[in-house]
C-alpha cells in the first residue's frame, strides 16, 4: 500500500486520539495533513500538530482567547520539539473543520460528534477524499444528501458494528445476504426495567462496561439511542431494508456484528473491544494493517452471550426504525432532539427514561401540522432543509423539557 495523506477531524476526542495512535504505529503508511478539534483542549491539539508536522490546524471556537491560546501553545510545543520555525496554518470558526475536510487528503477521518459533522462530511466527499466515517450522525441526518454526494465505496465506516458488517460482506455477494445483525452491549443498565431506570444517575450512565467513549456517545449507548442510530446507518450504508436488520444484545462486545446469508451461514467479525481495528481499516481500506490490536485468545475458555433486545425498557431502537422508514428530515429530528435531551439529563432536568420519551414526542410534533416534517427518502432534500429541521428539533425539545419540568412542579404542589 502506498503512503496515504490523512486529515483527522475531532483529533482530541476518543476516535481522534486513537487514530493518531494507529498512525504513529504505521509511520510508513500515513502522513497527517491537517487536524481539527472543538477547542476544549488546545494544548493537546498543539502537541498533536507539532508531533505530526501538520500543515493546517482548525478549531471550532473562534473567540480571541481560544485562538490566541492555540497559537501560543503551538509556539511552545514547537520550541519543546526543537522546531522553532514550525508554523502551521491556523483556522478558526464554524467553517474551519469544513475547510480542512476539503483539503484533498487521501483520507478524511470524521471523528466529530453530532450533526455538526455534516458539512465536513460533504466537503470531504466533494474533494474526492475517502471518508472514514466515525461521525455517524452526518450520514443519518444527511441521508440522501450524503449518499448522492458519495461515489461508490467512497465512505468507509469506522463504527465497530458497521466495520464488522463491511468485513463480513466480503464473504459473499450482495444478493446472497439475508439479513444484518447489529450487536449491542446492552450498556450499564442491561436487564433493568423501565421503572428501575427512573432513578439512575448520569454518573451511572457514563459507566459503560466495555467501551471508553465521550459523554454523548456513552449516554446514547446507555439509552440504546446509539444502536438506533446504527440501524439507520446500516440501512443507508449497505442498502439493506429495515425488515432485514436486527439488533441482538451481546454483553461481551467481542462479536461486533454479523451477516446472515441465504444458505443459513452467518459470518461473524470478532475481536476484543477496541476501536483501533475499525479505525485502522477506515484509514487503510480495503487493506489491513499489521499488529493493530491483540486478537482473541482462543487458548482459554470463553463464553459469549446473546439476548433479545428489551423494547419496552429501551424503546430507542424501535423509534429509530420508525424515523428511518419516514426518512427525509425525521432522522435529523431524532438525532437533534436526543442531543438536547442528553444534555438535559446530565444537567438534572430529565430522568433517564425521559430522554427517549421526549425525543418521541418531538418526532410526533414533527409529523404534526406545525412540524413541517419532510418524509420519504429524497435526493432533492437539501442541506439547508436538514439543518432547519435540526434547529427546529432542538428548539422543540427544549420546549418539551420545560413543559415536563412545569408538570412535575405542579404535581409536587
């Protein structure tokens, strides 16, 4: 494999830092052209930039103190490394990540969290780069817009589940596929009833049993919203009908997903829980890099469990399938409302089960007379329509949360 140039979006987050570890382990395979981050840790961003000698550094925050701090951190980190003349281009603001995403690197790894990753995704596709997609939200909310912008095989999934499916699909022809099976760890609250979930705390929701992720993704894994998003993503990535996509709970997180074929065979992709493997495949696809992570130890005893999903306690997947079938702006509303509700839960304004309850109400509102919902997948859907639905959903979710708090206060009197 020839050396590839890479741009990493979300470089200081979980996906970004692990991607840099993969790059560091294979310096003959990759050069990093640009980094982008939100701006919460400019010190780390500066050290990453200097270590990788990137040409561009982008930060989403455009306030003067943040930009000044970043520039000073770059100078300091460069001096520490003996590179006093090193001065990368610094970009700041809402369009900074989009700009570096379109710089023409061979691979753009989009590790941004949330729907703000949509425009960078489109910029990378327009520039002809291979898009290593960890930012599932951009595909989910953009739907037909993103698919219309991508050439065949231009998007390589980085989610462990979709990377697993992509690997398994290499074992048969498309017409031989019967169904996809997406695995879920079940999160920290597996086996709990809806009533028991009312009293769980944000700290408990962040205590994922197998994965180390950011606040939003970890919370989404606890509610299983993340699995709902992944079902929509699987439908969009692999053009498999929703009726042929299942979810099964697998607490050990060793089997990352499965593909069932028409002859009764099922191909499984298994490895110990690590994001290094799907990240590495995202950067090097369709080739594999050597020694990315440890394999399963087959010399000892092991037990793998598989359980059905409890749709009553965790209705997020069922709701996601509904909005996925609706298509149009509905997935954007599901995602945006959830992001607002997750923030409210961590602020103490919602109980845990109310996260998905409020999302469901916002989806219903979007389908109503005042919601202006656009249903049915359509390549005519525009980015502006998607982002307008995103904005509407955030406002409506905030209103719903406020109304719920008022009802609670009234009931307590």
